[in-house]
């Protein structure tokens, strides 16, 4: 939120609801491990989104289902 408010067009350029799932690496470093994150476009996940994440078959992304 800005004060005074900025218009929606400019706000979209500087604000985002996107986030990444996975371990954060050193901000100043640069290595292949920095790319080992799952990027999602919104903070609310649907059941389909959760299922797609659960089905990721990669050794760096282990998932567990809690019941």
C-alpha cells in the first residue's frame, strides 16, 4: 500500500501477489540451487494447485501429505 495511492496500472508494475515455495538461497550468490523453487502466481491455492505441487517428481521437492 502506498500513500498517496498509485493508480492500478503503475501499482501492477511494482506490486505482486506471486510467491515462491522452496528454500531461499543467499541473495548475493548465484548458483543452480537458486532456481530450485516453485513459483506460484497467487497466495491462495486451490485443491488442484495443491495436487499439482504434490505430484512434482523431482529429488529436490519432496512432499508429504498430512491427514
